[in-house]
């Protein structure tokens, strides 16, 4: 038989028994759909964290000198105790970094971890869970904040410890509802602040708003919350190429400022947005490690079902096999025919699984803040997986069919 004849015959058998074929492939469809959907969501979230979350938290072409690293969640108790004893980053170190990085576009000191949340009140209205961040003015350039109303914070605000605040767009819209916010007085953490500006929207990331924020001069912030939370120096370089050199100079400057000897462990962290991305990927790697096991179980179950169905088909078509052999079909022709049917079945299951996984991933991205990004390698793997199952579990039924005695087969009813 020609290869095309084998393929067309296999497809005709699948069409003739649609319902049986569907239930035969259900295990493979579910497994492949799970693989494609989970990989799409994880890849989408990885890309989203890299493109949006990391840059929103640290800034583009920027790095941070931090008291504690971003990966603190993975530390054991001993490591946490050691990190928690690190000294707070000081203004003297901030000034030393500014002197060491004259080519940086902006060097800023800001309140760090943990970030206080507070209500912002205006008359009888209030907006809750607003992130309060004490900053030096260059921080606005590091984070690419743009003021759409009023003015940004200035060095004069910082040096004079003025009680002024720049509000995120979400806070301003909810609090004032059409009233001009600039010049109004609000209560923030129990203190009175004059609104001097409103920031342009930075949107939401995974359901978290970056517009529920209030920026105040760091000097004023420290008067209210103290200096223990001043833990981050943010540095924005002119371009991405200058980040590595800037980080090296920042580390050298910090070690000199803290009188650390060669070989002595640094009691600070210098990190870019890539550190947050790496931290996130280490979290999703745990989920990735579970995916192969779940897919393997589903594929093995689906393969066993295919093998059992094909053995049943061999029994049902014993007389047909006898007739084919009687008119000249060779054993390898029969074997190829049944193997082609098994491969076509499993391949169809793989394609249907890819479509279902694609649809499910799209539904997740539309119905939730979780992004999804289809990876072609996962689609290719899913289709190859389907074809592989057909070969692996279709060989035995195909060989059994090819070894039937034609005389005995012709006598079958």
C-alpha cells in the first residue's frame, strides 16, 4: 500500500467511529491541553514580570543597593537572622554613591522594606491601603514617574522637610472625584500634607495597582516613620550597557564605606530587575517540575487506552485482515495500516489538546489578571508527544494484526 492510501484509510476509520475515537483520545487531549495551558500561563507571567513588574519596582536601566536581597523569601532561618542584622543604608553612603557615579542619570534614596500602608483622607472621604514612599527627588526619574497635574517633589521640599505629597492617579481620582486636588490638604498617616502634584497612571500588574501610591519627601517620611526603613538606593544609568559597570563601582564604593576587608562577605545587596525575574522564575520552576509528572500520567493512561482500543479493533476486523491477506496484502502492510491508525488517533488527540489548551490559556488571560503567552516549543512538544504515544502503544496491536493467520482470519465471524 502507498503511504497516502494508508493515511486515508486510517482517517476513514477514525471518521467512521467518531465517538469511540473521541473517548479513546480523552486522556491525551486533557494531558496535552494541561501542558500547553500551564506553560502558556507560566511563560506569560515570566515575560510579564520581566517587562512590567521588575521595571515598575526597580526601574528601567536601573539597579538598587538594598539592605536585604529580593530573594529573601528563600532564606532559611539562619540566613534570615544574618541578613536582618545588616546595617541600614545611610545618607552618607548615599552621598558616597552619588560621588562615585557621576555618569548616572539619577541616584535616589528611598524608604524600603517594609512599605507602610495608610489611609489618605480628605474631609469625610478616605482611600485605604495606599503605599507611602519617602523619596529623594531623583527617585521620580529612576522610576519614570511623570506628573500630569501640579509639580513633582524638589530638592527644596526635601531639605526643608516640607509636608507635601504627590499622589498616584488612582488615589487622586477616588479621593477628589473631579475636584482639583492640587493645593488641597490631606491627612496621611495622621499628618497633614499639601497635595502638590498628581502622577500619570502606571497601571495594574497582576491585579496590583501602581497608582495607589503617595510620594513624600524622605526627610519628612523619616520624621513620621523613623529611619529603620530607609534601605534602598536606586541608580538609573544612561543605558542598559552601563548597568554592569555602575553596579561594580557601587559595590566597591559600599565596601569601602563599610570598611569591609577583601574576601569578607558584603552586608548589602546590589540588584537589578533581573534579580526579581530570577526570583520569580525560581518560584515557577517548582510548578514546572510538577507539570511533566502530571502530563506523563495522563499520556500513559491515554496510551494504554489507545492500545486496548486498537486490540479490540483488531478483534473486530479479523475477517477484514484475512481478506486483505488473501488478496495479496503482506504482513508489513497490515502492520503499517494499524500503526498508522494508532498514530493518526494520538496525533489528532495532540492537535485537539493544543487547541483546547490554547483556548483555556486565552480564557484565563481574559477572565483574570494572569497573562498567557503560547510557546511554540510547547505546541511542538505536545504534537510530537501525541505522535509518540501512537507509535509506542500502537506497535503491539499492529504486530498482532499482522501475524494473524489468513485462513483462521477468514473463518472469523
